[in-house]
């Protein structure tokens, strides 16, 4: 697959939105992991929203990275949620039982909006 690309923006309310594009797999996850952890530790937002609208593929490495990001955020007192996962990504999270961890409804696809 290919490297993931991301954009990070700080909101006026103190939250941070990280928009990810591409694949979250072994080839594309390292940059996303570094950016998530750097943003969490440097900015300490009250809420980190990871927007997955444009993630086309995610495997177990990508899922593991999101869980690690969630755990790091929790340890810092930051709420960590996922927004707008593609149908494929939502299905992966539902199959692994992780939708609730990330603030997603287990039943709905593409209707998970903040």
C-alpha cells in the first residue's frame, strides 16, 4: 500500500482534528503514529478527533496504532475519538469490537458524526 498523509489543525475550542488520508497499514502508519503522539504530548488538546473519511484501507497495524493513540491520550487526560470512518474501516473496527472505544456506534456506518 502507500504512505498515509495527514493534516492537523487546532480548533478554537481547544480540540485538535487530525485528518488522515490513504492507508493505515505497515507502510503508512509510522508517520501517523509519530504525528499523533507528538501532537498529544506537545499540544495536550482537551479532545483529539481523528478523521478517517479518506482512509481507504486499514489492517491490524493501523488498528493497533489507533488503540495505542487512544491509550496515550487517556494517560494524558485527553479524550480520543474517531470521526467519519469509511465503511471498510468501520467494519474493521466493528469486527474487532473496538467501535465503542473510539466513540463510534457499532450499528451505523458513515453516520458517526461529532
